[in-house]
C-alpha cells in the first residue's frame, strides 16, 4: 500500500520579477504546493508576463493568468498609460508615477478568491519595504489591514479556516532577497524586473526596479544575470 | 460671468439590484457626482448587468462595466458555476452557495482604483447586514477592515486625501431601504435582484434575494414592481 503525501496549498502572486520568483521558491521550500497567479493588467512591459509563464513552467506548477486589462484601461500610471513615461530612479521618497492605483489590493483580492476556491492555506506576496519605490501597498501597515479583510470578509475567515497572507521578503534588502533565492537554487535569469523592459525581456538598467536589482547583485559581488538593452 | 458649480465625485457599485440602486440615489442626494461601476464576473443572471446599464442611463451618468469574467471562471459559487444551483430561501444562518469567494473585496478594490484615478472622495457600497444572505463581506467588521486598507494601501490614503467607504444601507431592513428609495423617487421596476433572473429580467420569487425584496414591498403595503417569471 502506498501513501500519497499531501501538502497544503499556497497561492503565490508571480509578476515575473525577482521578488515574486524568490517568494515562489520560499513557498515551495516551506512545504506548500504552489499555485502561481499573474495578472494581465495591460502593463506595457509585457515581458514580465512571459517571464511569469516561464517561471511556472520551470517549477512545473499550474499557472493562472487573470485578464484585468480593464484595470489598465483606467490609466493613471506610467506602467499602463502610453502617455506617461516611467522615470529613471532618483532616490526620492515620493510615490513615483509607476504607482498603479490599488494594484496590489486588486491582485490580492483575486488571489484570495482563488485561495478560497482551491482551499489554499496561504497567499504569498513578494512585497518589500526596504529597497522599493515607496508604494503604499508594499508596507507592513497594509499587510496587517489586508489580513483583517481576509479574516472578516471571507467565508474561510469567518468559518475559522485561516488563509494566511505571507510576505517573507517584507523586511529584507534586495541583497538579502537574492541571497535567500540563491540558497534555494533560484535562476534569476528567468525573471524580468524592469518597468521598461522590451518585448525580449531586456532591461533598461536605470528605472527604480532595475536600480534596486542591480545594486543587489553588485553588493553580493556575484554576476548579474539580467539582460540589459544594448546601449 | 458664470460660475460652474463643481461637486465632489463618488464611485457607486451598482449591481443592478434594489440596494445598489437605492445607494446611487442616496449618493446623488448627498451632493455627489456619481460614477457607477459594475462587474461582469460571469454571473449567470445576466439581467442584472442590463438593469445596471438601464439605471445609469436613467440617471444620465457615465457607467463603467469591468470585465472580470476570469473571476467567474474560477467557479466556486452558484452564481457563476453552471453545475451549482442557487437554492430557495430557507432562513438558515449558514453562508449559502451563492457566496462568491472574495467578490465584494475584488469589486471594492477595483472601485478603489477607479476612485483614486478620477479623484473621487467616496465609494458607495449598498451592502446590508439585516435582510441578507449572511455573506461575510456584507458586515460592519468587513467595512471597517476595508476602510483600513484604503487608508494604508493607497496613495490617496497615505497622502491624506480621504476616500470614504460609505455603506448607508448597512443597518436598514429591506422595508426601510425601499422606503428611503421611494422618498428619493427611485423607480424600482428598473432593478433586478433575483439570483436566478431570466434574460428578460423576470424574477423567480423564491431565492434569498427575491424573498427579502418581496417581504420589503409587502411590509410597506405598496405594489411590488418586480416582474416575476409566470408560473
């Protein structure tokens, strides 16, 4: 007689970038069967969705891409509006124009619906409040507030089946995130972080996201596998 | 010289049902320029979306319908899954199979993104915890938790431009809701509440939603303008 071992399930938000790829590897390491979910919100940097698909294929896990193009059509962000351009990194503490109104809230809500349906016990979100663009929905206050929404606003929460919102990268520097990932054999060449990546997944090297990623690899003195747009 | 009077904006979640129609009328009465938003989440009772369109046309306000069919495709609810049937009302306090996992959370999140983009000051949600189907996302605890998400998770919240989540029907009975609406000249024949409405917008008369609506009109001793499916 054979025993089939069952693992708890976790929904992992996978953008295709470095952080969410690391998060997926952590979730798997922590014993979950992972269910990555990505969102087509009309982002101009389509390469990240292709990266997300490649990541799911690499880990041989079922991938869900949710059509949210109507979110992008509302505009209001350099990531979705053809007339607004993502700026170079400038070390400002202001929220940059790459902020997409309520993006993580929308993504988490849908991930939460998915988690309830497949009876997942956790949702992994690779947000970080150290090397980041000062987005409000990447901060601990937000994580706490959304956890309360899970508790009060879902059948799972009310009936005492907890769905935990896990943010293992929240307080890590980019260097530490990469270091954790490398220990889990993450291949970062699969991921695309750049806000202005071209369709081949090549990165600009100067936007917020590229800057943090570049600094991370540089601080660790390890080769940066990012493919940059030839200058 | 003419002065153009400007009103603050409010996003109103409009399902096409009695409650959200009343909510729209209240928002307008409270001095807002209203921006109704509806969601095509693959609901089987498509008549409610047509009702929502008719309501927006009646009030001559711009209507946004967001494509969220991928939410419905996940299944998990009698409102979206062809293989699960919405039951008749049975006065149970259990959460019925018409619960759509995380539905109001998803809807509110997208309404919140829209509110940030158009710089609305309020979001109106016609939820009610008196004559209702015991959905967790229709209770005051949830409203409080989501308000905290607005505060902590958005640029508007962090920068001190408050977007208020308003739920004027929360503690009203169905009878009281109808009474408020009638004082605002609401024409309830435009709305469709039934979970099993046919494509002509005719109602079953026996699901949870029909039962509460019917009782509301009956308690007020006024004619019920609902069109029922001929038996």
